[in-house]
């Protein structure tokens, strides 16, 4: 996908290597762990190998019943920034997608995470005709929670999960189509989604009141 600031594209083998190197350069303070799986605790070059294998595995395991779409995110000047991930189970029936993302540490603090999230939401609701978008974050993941709380999500009951071998509090949020339409943007255009919908078993979505027709933003799968 792209917005006036960003471009998001499905992760290819070449880009997978670039993303692995970017991750190895640092995503977060080593004293913290923003992810459910502590994959960044692995030192290079094992981290890069694991990251590339993860992208391969997601691609190989894609079915209509379970899928994970990893979208490489670049600034409009071409700089690789990070990854936006959309995952779902039984999507043709459940119509629910969970989002996640990471941005290289040196690119954080510029409002790019919110822009990335808005693009992901547009793909979920306008491109894939989803009903619900979900996201999660640890209770102390300030940056992620700031993005989530700036958008019309509904906070759900917190849960206790294991984080670096200790129990900790995970916060969960959901957004439905009506909530999204209050912040839906008209400057996001989807391209190349028809074949993706067919592959994922998703019917063509109906036209919505906030169209995705602007040439300013392109989302390609």
C-alpha cells in the first residue's frame, strides 16, 4: 500500500533480505520487548536468517482459511522503513483481520506508524470487505498504544500472556466498519487486489461512500 507519505508492497525475496538487515540494525530498546514473540532477542546473523524464513513461511502457509500478508513499507522517497502485517483465520466467514507492524528505530517518532495503520485499515475494510480489525499491544508499548488510541478502536478486556518468560498484560482493541468510516480516507487507492481477493477466497467488496480512487496512494499485493 501507499499513502501520500508511504508505499506498501507485498514482501518479495529481495525485499525480505533488506527487511532482515533493517531489523538487525534495531527496532526497539533491547531492554524492552514490544512483540508477542521475542524474535529480536536473537543476535545477528541468526536474526536475519530467522526473519527471511518467517517471510517464506508466511507465504508458503497462505490458504483461504489462514493467511498472513507482510507488506514492506517505504517512504515515498524509496527508503525502506519496516513491515505492516495483516493476518486472519477463516476470513471468508469471520471477516476479521489482525494488524501488526514494526518500523526501524531510526525512522520512529515521525508519525509513520499511524499512517501505516490507516493504510492497513483501508485495505481491510475497502479492499478485502472486512467487518472487524483487531490489534494488540503490551500495556507499556507507548508508541503502539498512542497510534491505536488516536483512532476509533474499542478497547477489550486485557489478558495475561507470557513475555520473556514472565506473565504480563496484553491490551486488545477492535474496530468495526462503522467506526472505520468515521476516519476513512479518500486519498488511498488500492491496486492489484482483485487477484489477491480471488486467491484468498474473498468476494469483491461493494462500493463504499469513501472511495479509494485517488492516484496519491497505491496499495499493491
